């Protein structure tokens, strides 16, 4: 059974969110990375791009498939992780730290309250598989 960091919030599209001061860091969960297999390419937005909740912000390409990554909260891109752009496998190896994907600023901080806790996400994954 995978373990999910309790300080993060999770979406039903398998993204995680971590709030640090006024910036939200977003990545894909260990479960998503495992399901995708070896990640070989990422298509990510540019800083300044804005997205609504549920809108696809990027593409994750693996040896098995191509999947969209979705915004768990609405916001404006402030930073894209250059490390994963140059070495996408980092997302598989360390999805919750070095493998983060984007950082955003948000207007409505209450949106994060609609996401799942680690415990709820773990139950969601068990139910889904």
C-alpha cells in the first residue's frame, strides 16, 4: 500500500498540492506515476499562464501512455520545474519532492479545502483499483 504525505492535499485526478506561504506546489502522486510507468516527456505551461480548476495544464508522456495533468485549484503559473523538464524520470523517482511539476499563485485559497486528505486519497485509490 502506497503512503501519501499527510501535509499534502489530493485531487481525484491524482495530483497533489502543497501550500507554502502564498505559493502552491503541484505534482502527480506516486500512485499516478506508478500507473503511468516510466515518464519520458512532459509538456508544461509557461509562467504567467492561468488555469481554472479541472483544466488540463500539461501532458505527461510515459512508455505506456499519454495523460493530461489537471489543475486541482485555479491559479496562475509562477514556476515550472526545469529539473523534470530535462529529466522526466525524477517524477517517478521522487514525486513529492524533486519531482514537483508546477508552482502557482491562487486567488481563492478556500479551493484547497475541496481536495482530499492523504487518508481520503488512499481510500479513493483502493476503491479505484
